[in-house]
């Protein structure tokens, strides 16, 4: 005697929502019978079809492709489907491998940030860097979040916000020299494929922990250091976010680095 299962049993067995099972019936992929009292009854044939659906949906096969196979399958079409599955699995493995490397790099970035030397001005040689940059500036941190998201949207699979120390802003040099509200002229995302260039050269750098408002203090310290050592600022100040609110909501854990390119005074 053929055994039948109720919709609740199938939902629990396959971890498929009742609504999904009803949808599969609605589009004609499975065909449960009805009991005298109106309950859906699923046969072994329906279970086989659910096995196929679950396997292929995990690999993002479309419902149309699944229906086409279930409605008419033979040795040839099964081999064709398995070939497609193999290719889909390979793509998924490649994506997971890329994501794994991405996460490892981001974890390393955060650990490196925690070892940064704080509250000290250093002189460093930096290579030319390419970046994507906005043409719009901001003065409010909430505005910055919107601009950052625009840059991240350039390549959603590669660009990320948590654990990324390649995101920053350009602090207007003239604004940094004056008292008042900080004014940023652009937001940038350092990337080798970016169309914009951050010049290489000698940079004064300083990394601090805590609120972003300290950027004004440290910008002044960089300018004073440059003046005392007969160095001339050669552009706006880069403000790079090592650890920001996306990585830690604790202000005391947030790390920011300022970089000012300088040249010897003639």
C-alpha cells in the first residue's frame, strides 16, 4: 500500500516552509493528492521531486529549469543536468574561496590596526595609490556613510565595509588650518583599478584612537611638525579609517590615521 505524508510532515522533514510547498503545487512542480477531508497528501514520487528541487535550488537553478527537467527527464537530460550542477558547484566553490580569502584579509587588517603605534607622528615613504573617489564632499559623518556606500556599490562582490582600512576622506588643507567645523572635499576607496591617483612621496602620518573630532587636533599637529621641520604640505590631508563604527560601536576602539604628503621647503 502506497504511503502518503501530510504537508506538516513534509515541511518538517525537508525544512521547507508550508507556503513554499503550496507554491510548488501552484506552479505545477509537485502534485499532492487530497484526502477526503481535504488535506494534502504527498507520495513517494512527490518526495523524489522535492529532493531534486532542494538540491537544485541550493545551486540557484531557476524554477523553470527545474520544472523542465522534472516534466521530462531521461538518461541524456540527467547527464546534462549533472554537468550543469558540476559547473554551478565549481562557481560556488570559487566564490566561497574568494570570500574566505577576503575574510582572512579583513581579520588581519583589524589585528594589524590593534598593533598600530598611536599618538605619534612618523615620516613614511608611500607609493602611488589608485582609488575611486566621490566628487562630493561632506561635513557631517552621516553624509559620509552615504558616500561610502556609493563607492562600495561599484563592486559589491569585492568591496566591503567591515575590516577595510582602504576607505577614507580628504580633509581640506585650508579648512584644517582654520578653526571651525571640519570640511571634507571627497571620500575615497583605495583600489588598484581606481581611475583616480593618490600621489606617492613622503608622508607625515599619525594614528589616534577615539572620536573623529580629534582629526582637527592631529591635523594641526601634522602642520606644526611640517613647519618645524621645514616641510611644505603638498596636498589635502588623507583621513583613513582603520577601525570605524562598522567594526566597533565602542568609540574608544575606533582608530583613524591621518596622512599628509610633504615636500622640502626651497
